C-alpha cells in the first residue's frame, strides 16, 4: 500500500496496517535467522 493512501485511512485502519506490516517484518526476520542458523549447522557437519 502506498504511504499517501495509508495516511488517508481512518485511524483504526491505519493502526491495523502498521501492526500488520510490523508483524510481517518480524516474521521475515525470524525466517532469515532460522535460515542463517541452518547454514551454520550445515557448515559444521561438513567438516
């Protein structure tokens, strides 16, 4: 969603969009951490 559209939303909808976005970012960060951890474990096993 474009920022200007978000700013024109009613307050409740604006908060929903912001919280949803924050949760999505958190979820992607967690996935990245898990992938990084799996890579490290794979390198250790390869020794």
